[in-house]
């Protein structure tokens, strides 16, 4: 299935290079996210296509947002790019008629000249977060898990609050539909740079592993994989 064709279920508004983002300095987390992993023969061209669609302004009134990320490590089945679409509420999701009523959608998502191939799509709901997500947050380290116990989410929230570090925002997304390898939750941490992420790991990895062992058992969850991504373009949801 072609990556751009899969994206017809998503909406976006005008987006720009990260450095030109809102002057407020803080981003708003969405209620829902559609996350699409894929490959492309022409990443620069893909970004141009997405910007042209976003610059049409056709979906600004919906208050949605989007981001395109380079996958630095991980990725499903060789995926190299991650495209997220952000929705502040359920009403912001696209109409089922969008592909027959929106020229911008039809022009953008019914063509594929970049060799784009989807490697999986997931709809998430944000269920928990902590820390301030600033415009300087460019790198995200995510862990995908499969919950095995009914109280896993409660344990997870308490654990994340306990290990929170100043300057490192975090969140938990629950799978609504899709998910890779039985994934039920995705836990993410945000950093300014890859160096910031690795230095945080050097400082806190040992103590965090100890707390994980004290908090969770094998019956609570199964860790499915970890991914690291860097944002290339972003627009704040609801911005």
C-alpha cells in the first residue's frame, strides 16, 4: 500500500520548518495522533509534497497539526520516515468524503511519484504526559509495549512520574487502532538533540532499570521495540 494513499485518512494544516515555529515556545499535545511509518525514494521531494498540501490551507479551520520525522533507529520493516497527524479532538478528524470533496487531498494523495511505501499506520490517544514540550524538542525516544495486565497503565503513570527529569518531557499514547506486533501503548521521551538523549541515558539508565525491576513484572507487559526519531517539520496541533 502506498504511503501517500494511506495518508488520506489524515488531515494537516499549514506547516513550516521547525525553526520558524510558534514564538510561544511550547507545544500542545494532541488528543489523537495518526502515525504512519514508511519508506521513500525521495525524502526531500516527499517533504515538498507535504508542504505544498499543507500550504493549501484547506484544513486550517480544523485546528489539526502534523510533523514529519526521520527515523534514526528502529522503524518497522525498514521504515525511514515517520509522518504524524495531530488532532485536538475527535471532531478534528477528516470526513469520510474528504477524498471526493477536497481538491487538495485528491491532488496530493492520489499520486505517488516518490516511491513511497507504507510500513504501518497506528491511531493513538494521548492518555498521560508530563513536562513541557518546547519547540526545541526535536528528538524523541519511544518504547512500544504490549500490556499484559489490567493495571499496567496505572503502574506506568506512577513510574514515569517517579523517574521524571527536568527538561525531558514524556508521554503515554494508547493504541486506538493499528499497532505493530500487538502494541497497546507507546511511551515517549523528548530531547533537544541525540546527544541530550544519550547523556540522559548515561546518567539515569542504571537507576531507571532498577526502578523498572521494582515496579513491573513479566506479567505486566512485553517490550516490543524502541525507536528514535528526529523532527524535520512540525506544526503544533490546535496552533
